[in-house]
């Protein structure tokens, strides 16, 4: 993608803004800008919600017990409130509280990370022994030497409803939305930004890039070491104890594997129990990715299902492929472009970003309007990988 260089821009507090990519973060950002009365145009190469990127499928996990680090927790708290607010504003709920049970070795990455973050941020969690887990959840096969952590604020986010809600609310607030329009190039000068698409050329004061896996093309000249990971999602009909897996009785649940990333699952909200392996995929790119699940994918995840939740070893109702856009430290990139002060990056969520989309929308809107974000964003800066 052609990118024309420039220096800085002094956009006012009431700029014209272009948002490129209208998935999780882009849809939320467009809504946050529009509700503030900002002139905003949102552009997507597909018609969101769609199944081509990272924001599709029946559900995503919201959790407050955060192994990824205590620095995320203030943003999670704000995001939790915003999910509830979105439920109040839109006709279909985007968030459902389920509670969450996270299981693993006491000294493993997940359990130790949750304890560290919870202590630092005073998160409400409780500990369960393997015997307690088996008595309450007999379908779970938890090893004797493991520990379980209960998170009462964990829940299910419905990503496609959430994106639709944010875009509908944005449009009602005055946003201009353009779908099925591919970005060909963008440029920035001190006086503004230009985006050329397959249809037309747009001009504005500020450009926000929330293009998910396509951020690698949008920011090719920055040489940020992004890695695209192919991940599969599975919707399964349990072979036994079906009532247990239904929404209302089944919590979010995860089992740490190889002391690293988990097998996780969410309740059946009408399309089957959603099951996935977190960060057990293969490296790919947006052009060559195999978008069909394979027998190898099936065997990989069902090996773990049979190990930890044998009652779930049933019929596959559906499956899908999505993409994680990872950074080396698995933290986000939320920052101004190092060379263009009027270009803002809000992508590379490293497989754990959807739950943050309402608060990231607020943050990116703050940056676009020259307001100071309420959160410490240092760990998300775009230049941290330079030697």
C-alpha cells in the first residue's frame, strides 16, 4: 500500500475524522466520535459484521481476572460499564453476565498472572479446589494438582451484535458509513489526511487505522513485527449433560494447556457450545490464509476436549477461521503514528482485544479530538519494538 510521508498536524478539538476498518474497535470508535458531534466517515473493505477478519462468531469472553497484566484492569472496568450501557441503548443485548472459571497449574501463566493482577488491582475473585469444581461442575475433568479461579464479572460478548449496535448508533448520531470499499492508499500532511479507495478519495483532518489483520499492509513502512495467527472456532453439540452447557447454567471456562494458553469454552446461546484454543494456531497472512477448518484442526482441539470435558465430545454444528494480529509482547498498539501526528493506530489486539472495544473507542476518540485519555497507554506505544 502506498503511504505518502509528512510531518505533524495540529488538528482542532472538532476535526473531520476517517476511520478505516469497522470491526470491534473501528465500529466503537466511529460511534464514540459521532456521539460527540464529530464529523466522521467509517470505511470497511467488507460489510461488517463479516467473517473475514477477527470479529465474528457467536461469542467472545469478557473477564476481569486478567492474566495479561494489571495495567489492563482499569480499562476493563470502564469497558464492563460500557458494555452494560450498550445493552441499554440497543434493542439486542451485546453482553451477558455468566461468571467465569479459569483452571490451571498454580504456578502456570494463567493462574499466577490472574493472582498478580487481582492483588494489584483489588479484583474480586474466589478460589476453588479441584474437588469443589468437580462437585459443582461434574462435566469438568480438572487435575488434582490444579487450582481454579472464579471471576463473577466474566461474561459473554456477542461480537456481531456489538458491531451492528455500534454502527447503527453511529449512523443515527450522524456518521457516514461506507462498506465494500477497499483502501488503496493513504497519505498525511501537516494540514490533513487523504484516503484513496476503490471508489473515491476522501479528505479529513485525522485518520484512525483500526483495520485488524490488514494493519500490516497499512503500516508496512513502520516495520512493526506484527504476526498474523490463524485460529479456529468450533460450535459443538454436547454428547451428554446438554442442559449443563446451556446459557444460564454454564460459565465461561478455560483449561490451561502446556502451562501456556488455554482451551476455552462458552455457553450454548443457540448455536452450540463455542470452543477454541487460544494462541495454538499457525502463522499466516491475509492473502494466503486457509479459511476452512481441517481434519488436523479438528483433531487438535478435540484431543483437549476429550481430556478436560468429555461430555462435550459431540457433533460439530459449525466451525470458523479467524485471525489474531499479534505483537511480540502480545500487548496492543494504541498510539499516534510515529511520523504522522494526525494518524492514529488502534489495532494489533493480539487475540484478546474484543472485550476492550468500547473503551478503545473512547480512547481513540479522545486522541482524535486532542483530549487526554484517562488511561496509561505507555505499554501500547508503536515504537516499543525498535532496538
